[in-house]
């Protein structure tokens, strides 16, 4: 493989993986790219938060796809008995450059208080559960308290 074609394939891989991380959708290519290696991401569950009725759980996890992308942070909503599995359609929140996150439940609401650099995905409602993302910024709060 020539250097030019290697960089072209690498660029397509990088673009495709970035869009998949951000949107949960694959890049629509007319010709599928066959790569000589397997590309896998590591998902690490950070915390699990059961609903007050113990029927659902919010799972907060980080996703690391290697050196070409930064770690992304996600919240996925599952049934309380479901095992964790990366399913893009069930992700309700995605961000990068996370400073902190707090996840809590109401009766049929899930609250995500978060301070992060960039939010890529939020869902307002899923499976009859309303989701409220409340942005917090420690930098803004510190600046406001100084003035």
C-alpha cells in the first residue's frame, strides 16, 4: 500500500470513528473501506444509578477508541435487569472534556447535572422517562462570584 492510500484509509477511519462516537451512526460511504486491522473501542462503566421504582437504571460510562480520538462520556438508560452493552440508540447523553457529572432520579425524570467542554447528544424523553440535562460551569460560577 502506498503512503497516500494509507493516509487516505486512515483519514476515512478517523472520520468514520469520530462520527460514530458523536452521533452513534456510521459514515455512509459508497464503497466500504476494508481495513487490515480490527478497530475496537473500550467502554468502562463508571457508575450505575437505579430509578426510585427500581425498574430502570442510568449507566454512566466512558468510551475510549484509542489514540486518534479523545475519551467520550455517555449515559445510557437500561432496564434494571439488563446487562450493560454499547447500544447507540439507547444513549441519552454524550459529551467530551468532562469536568464533573451528577445523575439523580425523580419519579419519572432523570436529571443530569454536568460541567463539560462539549455536549454532542441529549435526549429529552425515552421510554416514558423525561431527561433533563442541567448545564453547570465551574468557570462561569467562579467568574460570577468574583464580580
